[in-house]
DNA sequence: CAAAAGACGATATAACATAACATTCTACGC
DNA sequence: GCGTAGAATGTTATGTTATATCGTCTTTTG
């Protein structure tokens, strides 16, 4: 019923997968976009746009905000990353090859990590609720809820 | 199963109800808090903190941001208003007397209005999903999803 | 009344995000 | 290869959302 979920996947594999996804869609996985995606994947946890920005520095300084926000817009549009509105942070999608991201984001209020937990039942319950309320759901429906993860509870 | 939901409730009734809720909890419903709450209730739709701020003006000018954010913190803590993270806006709760706010926020991407749709099934599905993932859910669990409301689809 | 806690005012700044326009790069037809 | 159109990026400036900090005033409580 509930899908197993792997975090901290191999960054190389994630990059290769992202490249393939973009090629299949005729989208350009440029160096900037690749760089931002790599930083998000390697972070392994939700990161802010400005954290990415500062990590993009190196030579003389970091780029301007629009640079990273544009890359993020692209990556979101292609389902490679998600924006966690409750945190104003961005996180890599666990399964960018599938079009659907049904389920729920479980955001830990202690360590800040987010689990993209796929669960058909949640997706169906939300869809049903929306229908009954006369709402037509949008494409990117990924509810976020707060709580404490197992690691943090156990100490 | 799904609860009927009334928006645009009588502001006077809402204020009286809020006052009662605070009194029962030993919390002080001060004039600032009352003012902010009234503005949110009367708005009838999600509003930003700065919209509230500017509407609080009148005599010589509006107060400083901390004033409204402090009132909002209080109102949120007592379940009188909710923050919609996906919009960075605040909206009055439909049923502040009950401790639980289980269900889902249906946020319209056209008119911007938000429906606090109570639905036990969504609440249960999310709770079950969290449990299976080893998460302990927090108190204020109100997932938000985007879509188009019935009025906007028909109109 | 005195002490303690809570609420509020005021200033400054941090953090998040986009508008607008110039420039460079890339793909594509010729 | 060359010209062109569209996409991507650079650059500057600004808009929007939220918090830190400290001093003062008010309410509660003993
Ligand atoms: Zn996803
Ligand atoms: Zn945790
Ligand atoms: Zn509520
Ligand atoms: Zn609508």
C-alpha cells in the first residue's frame, strides 16, 4: 500500500536520471540547472534558495538570486525538485521519472528533514475530499504535514 | 462523513466566540488581537500580514510589523486563525471552539480563497501514513492543496 | 504596594522572491 | 557557414515576508 522510500540516493545516479528525464522531454539540462540540482541532491535535506546561492560561489562570488530561482523554477516544472512551502525550502524528488507524486511530505520539526512518502490512500482521500467540495485539484498536489521523525524521537 | 463548511460567518458572532474561547483558556483577547482577528474575519479570504498592517492604520499611520505578527502568533496558538504556508497568508478558522482542525485546506488558484474542509478520512489517511513512516504528527496538521473552486470553474 | 510576567512600541535588519532589461548562447532553416 | 529567433543567463534594482532586540507600559499576583 505505502511505498518504500529511499533518501540519500546516489547523487551520480540522480544526475544521470535527471539528465535522461530532461532529454526525453526535450528540455535542456544546462550547467546552471545541473549545478543547482546537484547541490540539492547532495544536501540530502531541504535547503533554502540562498543556501544554494552561497554554495554556488567559489571563484569570485556567488551569482544573483534570479539565477538560482530560475533554475529552481525549471527543476520544479519538470518534477525534479519540490518546494516545501511550510519551510520555504527546496528538496529533490525521490522519483522524478514518474509523473505522479501522490502522497504526503512528512516534515520533521526537529531535524528539518522531509520524507516524500508515497501513499495512494492519502492521495485518494484528498482527491475525494476535493471532489466533494467542488474543487478540481491541480497537478502538483503534495500536502505537507509537520511531525517528529523516528530518528529524532528515539534520540 | 465530510462536514458541511460555512464561510463568511457573521463577524460579530465570530468575535464573541473568540472572546469566549480565550476566556475559557485564560488567554487575554486584547484590543490589538481583537483588531487583527476582526480584520481577518471580515476579509473572508486569506490575507497577508502586511495587508492587515496597512488596514490597521487610520489615524497617523499603521503599526510596525512585529505588532501584527505578534497578534497572529497568538491567534494561531489558540486555533483562531491558520497560516496558509503555500500563500503566506492568514485566514480565520471556521470552527475555533473545537480543538481539532482535521481535514484539508483547499486553496483556489484563481480566486485565492481557501476552504477549510473537514474530512475525517483525510485526517485518518494522513495519520496512518505518518505512523507507517515512523513519524509522530504534530498538533497543527492542516495540509494544503491547490486546485480550482467550483465558483471559478463555472464562472 | 512591590515584584513578576506579559503585552506593546520602535528601530533595525534578516530572509525570501521577483521585475525589468541587457547580453550571450543554442537550435534550426537556409 | 550564416542569419535569425527563441531560450538562457547576467545584472541591477526592488518588492515582499518575517524576526531580533531592547525599552516601556500594563496587568496580574502575592
Ligand atoms: Zn516527487
Ligand atoms: Zn527528525
Ligand atoms: Zn481550523
Ligand atoms: Zn476560486
